[in-house]
């Protein structure tokens, strides 16, 4: 797999640290909760009622962080059999066109993610069908911050959000806007990574958005190993 050079800008380093740290923490959290549930179930005939839902949310966060991280390390799969029939200048134009489509797609995903999450966060959705032309006017009847998840209880240290998001009413479970926040955040990261990739294509430091020919390289490596035997 191709590995681009380390980010040189402060913003690039900051985003890189967020992605790699969160992916490690999410994997660790999923492993610990699952392991604890197995021990409790088979050792003590009990378990964490909220464990399955928590692991589900952690996995969703992992996937959405992974989507943007895979753009960074060019791990998304693609087919270049037809593209390779053209000359390098034409391939570069095609790659830039593909990057433009990816930017538009990521932008639409970000708009849709914000509009979905805003329902649960007492925030206005964007107006406009494709391009955001502003924000809708919010009325108290439109607030959905009281929606809770099914099993995960609200930690005591999060009680401060109740007067802000739930008009002082107590939450029994964590409100949905917390786990759902990964939707706009993850799509913003994806858009940022596609902007980076497009810049690399434009200045000639990258040739494609997709993975390198890792499979062919592995086949060649195995072939050389067999020839050595």
C-alpha cells in the first residue's frame, strides 16, 4: 500500500493525530468491552446490558474515522485497467476529474450528515436541496435533544448538558446527539482528506486516489520466493 509523506502543516498533523489516536482508542474500547462481557457472561452469569450497543456505536465511529484515514493512505480500492491505457497527461486529467467528483460527493455527505445530526442536537438543518443556502429557522417544537439511546446510561459527569439540551429534565440514557456527532465530524474529515488528495494530484506529488498495486506486488514477491526454493 502506498504511504504518503507525513503531513507538514500544523492542521495536517493535528488531523492525523486525531484520526490515528481515535482509531487506536476505539479498537481498544471495543476489545475491552467485549472481553469484559465474555468474562462476566461465562464466569459470573451476568453482563453489561449496555455493552452491545456501546460496541455498535464504537464500531460505527471506527468505520467513519477509517473512511477518511483510508483516503490519506490511498487504501480505497479502485480499478485503473482502462486509465492505464492513456498517456500520463491524460491519466492526470482523469484523476483530477475523479477527485472533483469525490469532493462533490463528500460535500453532499457532509450536508446530509449535518442535517440528520442537527435533528438530535437542537440545531437548525441547512436549507437548499443540494447546496446549503442557509439554516432553517428553529422553533422549540423542533428540538429533538431529548432523544436517548436504548441501553447506555448517562454518566454523572455529563449531567451538565441536561439544562442545555433537555430543558433541565434528567436523562436516563445518553442523548443520541452524542454518538451521532461522528456523522458530520467524520464527513468533514473525509472532505478534508479529499481536498488534500486533490492538492497532491494538482501539484504532481500523487498520481492517483486509489491503492497501489499491492496485490500484484504480493504475487511477484511470492513468485520470487518460489523461484528461490
